[in-house]
C-alpha cells in the first residue's frame, strides 16, 4: 500500500515543497531558499511554494546539458508570457 502512495506522489504534476524536495533529492530548506532566490522554477499559491514537475524536469535537463541550447527567436515574434517565480 505504501508503494502505491509513492507512485501517486511521483506522478503528481503540482508538488508542494516537501514533495518537490524529495523528488529532487535535496532538503526542504535548500529548496525553499532556491525558490525564494528564483534559482528553480516555482510559484506561490497563497503563501506556499508550489512546483510543476514538468518545469522541474525541463530545468534539470537544461542545467545538466541534456537539451540543446534554445534557438534564437526574434523578440518581436514572441508572445509575452509571465515568468515562473
């Protein structure tokens, strides 16, 4: 039964700080600091940090050099988007 709960947590798209820190393998305090400094992609829901698994995966790929560098796009052709904090 505990194994099923772990699988469910791993498949969750939006994680709280505890779940995300377990997923990344770092302490909650470190992740909180990283989120506050804007080092990891995160957003606040109310007064609590939340983390999207897909954004964390893309961030890890980028930091580890797994994905190729992004292609240059003319800024005039881009749609404005808000940044994850």
